[in-house]
C-alpha cells in the first residue's frame, strides 16, 4: 500500500512537471510575442517562467530519486560481497533521505525568512522561491524510505513512468 501511495505521488509529480514545462514554454512564447509583435514586453513572463522552472526541477528531482535515476557509484558496490552490497544500498538511501530532510529544513528556514518580502515582478511572496526545496526534500525522504522498505523486503521499486 505504501508503494502504491508513493507511485501515485510520483506520477502526480511527473504530471505537474510536464504541466510546468508547458507553462514555461507558454510564458516564454508570450514574452517573445509581446516583445517583437506588440513592442510591449510583459515583465511578469520571465519571472513566472523562472519560478515555474524551480518547481519543475523539484518534482523532477524527487521522481529521479524514486526511480533511482540519480548518479550512483554502483560499480564500486558490485565489487563487495552480496551481504555488504545490501547494507551499503540501505546506507545510501538513508543518506539520500538525510539529504532530503536537510534540504526541506533549509528550504523551510529560507522560505520563512523571505515570506514577508514581495517579488518585484510577481504578486507573490519572495519566499515562494524556496518552496520547491521543501517539496523536493519531503518527497526525497518519502521515496528514500520506500527504497529502504523495499530493500528490507527483498523487492525493487517500480519506476513511476512504467
């Protein structure tokens, strides 16, 4: 049940990332049309595109952790005895979870500190730039726990895009 929940969260993250990419393309196109066709550059378009890129990156990063698409040094781990390979894989996922926790915590601190300020080009708080860190960090922790549980059960996590 936990794996199905994580798979659903991962698929939702992928869909949100794709929607975000489409939105970035539309923002940039609107900026180009405004500049060259109407001779009136919309100032908000670039700022919105940059903000959405942060969210797209956060969702993509989290899904990459779940689908084990991140960079790993498996060539060294496979040289170890099988019993140690299992332990090292659990340790790796625990360290990734710790990184995700620290990422979410740091994002929370920065978002809280900057929330009272307004972005110059958008009517949103400046702290919103750090919300993707919180989201990605929390998802990384969740997906790392899923990997640890799967390793302890002798299972593998099925990628979200399957």
